[in-house]
C-alpha cells in the first residue's frame, strides 16, 4: 500500500467515523472498488489525461450519484482529479485497516487443501475469537499444495499446521539427529 493510499484512505475513515458513517462507507467503498476492478476499460477511461477532469468526474457522477454516499462519490472524484484513481484499492485497504483497528477486528485467512465446510468454518471462527478475545473477520482459501491441515494468517502472523510444514519439521529433526 502506498503512502498516498494510506493518507487518503485514513482521511476518509476519519471523516466517516466522525459522522458515524464508517460502516456504511466501508461497504460502499468495497463495492465501488470491486466494480472498478472488474471493469478495467472504465477505469482506464477515467484515467486518460487527455479527457478533461471535469468530463471524467461527470462520468463518475453519472454512474454513482444516488448509488453511494456523497462522501464516497466525492472521494472518487478527488482521486480522479488528482490522477490517482488507480489508488482506490489501496485507499479502501487503508480504510478497512483503520476500521478494523477502531472496532477490535482481526483479519484472518485459513488456507486448506480442500474447502472447509460451513461447520468447520464456524468452529474455527469461534475458536479464534475465543483465543484472541477479538472479533475475527475470517476468510477461507483453498491451495491444493497445502496437502492437508490448515495454515492461518492472522494479520501477518502465520500459524502453520499443514502436513507440508510438519513434514519439513520432521526432515529437520532427522537431519539434526544424524549430525
């Protein structure tokens, strides 16, 4: 994440939190980020310097006015005017990090070889909340290379309970014992 994204996303969070709109803005920011990420041509159009800024902002107005809070619309227009609309995903990430910090939320990703069932996900979620004492925003991811077990990433801290990790540990133990 760039310093620009951190600064702009953090400033938007401060404004939204002050107004009690932090949750609403978070959802809308995620939504517009997903839309723009899904339409590279539209994002490119909004970034062409030869199109006057006023016209590019009018395109954003036409597409999003009445669909998102005015703060989100004006934020996108500000990024467009500054020529930094491609920073929107980073700004949204910075906003989410500030939101999570303010609300005591930890982001966690569980990586497994096969999809976790709804029951497994629920139990893991409950266990993580109990252990950390915080709310957990749990995402799951499938990587066949894991072979078995689960690897957890909780805000940069990796807990590796995968078969691959255990086998590597055994190899290290055997190698150390033979020396």
